[in-house]
């Protein structure tokens, strides 16, 4: 269970802060506990989600040490390419929904390598792949930015200066 002021990753929304934990009563005197989440990259977004939610993944942010380990492993991370467009789209969307940072890195790396290959032969990346990569990068950048207390726009530079050569 999360506590008030915890920063968490909330599904495809991104980094949220738990601003309150409330109980609400229903007609049959049933009480249900809710997290009140504030999406930190948009001041207007407030989300109420049951504390026993199992549909949308919620997890604490990585520790600074786990983030450093992940960055160090980036050059050697596997790729997860599927040639069939429909199957790849389904698999990549499934990875996005889990929010697992290690798999997000694999996904980004896989699409990035395909993009480089396509550019070398004068082709463009498929729109769906590009959108999935942008979402994965946004989620990763928001999490790393929050951990490092920097702007999401600064994350790529941070990674490139900390990644082993």
C-alpha cells in the first residue's frame, strides 16, 4: 500500500503523487478506500483509484540505484522485435501497459534500431511503432526526471552522459 506523498507510476498516465487516501461510503453502507493521485506533469489531472485496484498497474518509482543499474545495462539490453506488424503492435502495447522499466528500455531500443535500419534504406518508421516508442520514452523520461529532480527534457542528455561506452 502506498502512503500520502509517495510518487508512483500509474499505468500509461505516468508519474503521480499520492496526495490523499480517502474512504467513500456507498448506499449499502459499504466503504471503499481510494488513492487520490495528482499527475505531476499536468497540474489539472487528479485521479481517484480504489486502493485494491488490480486493473491498472501502480508501482513505486525505481530507486536511484536501480535506475543507475538500468542505465548501465542499456547498451547490452536485448531487443524484442516481432516481424508481424499486428503481433508486434499487440506485444508492444502489452509491454506499455505493464510499465516495467526494463521492458520499456528493450522496447525503445528495439524500435530505435528498426528506425535506424529503415532510415538507412530510405524508409520511414511505421506510425504505430513511432507512437509506441514516444509513449515508452515519455514514461521512462518522467520516471527518471522525478527520481533525479530534473526536467523530462533533460533525461536523454543525462542517460547519454552516464551510459557506459
